[in-house]
């Protein structure tokens, strides 16, 4: 993962430059994500090398229902985003993913709303990337 992230990070330098001065270009966001990926992978590697071995070797738990739900909702999200738009599709996608993790509906709706709002502000307002608009116009 570290090697792949580093290769992609260096490959992103071949992206075209920004169209306007003082505006992040197409490589800005991927480089942030890849840098965090490398950092977190290295921290996890160090933690595994230094940390104690409390789990017995070979212990594995299959969370099939969660994995199938995540993959299915991601596929549905990709299909519905052009139709519903980024904001509505993202809100619904996050709510579906949080159903098994958070117990109360107000918390699920609040977390989905706040995350969708934060992503919208970051993409649309901060780095000026147009997000898909659905038939609602949002």
C-alpha cells in the first residue's frame, strides 16, 4: 500500500497545471489523500512492529454482511449520483453505511448531514470543483 501510494503520488505530478492562478490544480486533492495514506500505513506498520501480539495467529473474523452491504451501497451510490446529485446521493449513502454502526436515527442523520456538508464545502467552495447536480438541481 505504501509503495502503491507513493507511485501514485509521484505520478500525480504529471497532471495538468491549474487553469487559474492561486487555485489548486487537479493533483491537489489526490496528493493530499495519498500523503495521508502513506502516513497512516507507515504508522500502522510501526504499530504492528512495536506493539504486542495479543491476538492468536490465524484468528480471522468474516464480516460478510457488512462487506456486502458496503459494496452494494457503493455500487448503488455510483449509479444514483448522476440522477440524484452529489448531495442527496452522498447523504443517503452515508446514512446506509452508518445504520449498522450508530444506533439512533438522529445521530445517523446528523453524521450523514455534517459529512456531506463538509465534503460539499471542501469541493465546491474551497477547491471549486463542480459536483454532479441531480434532477433536484442540488
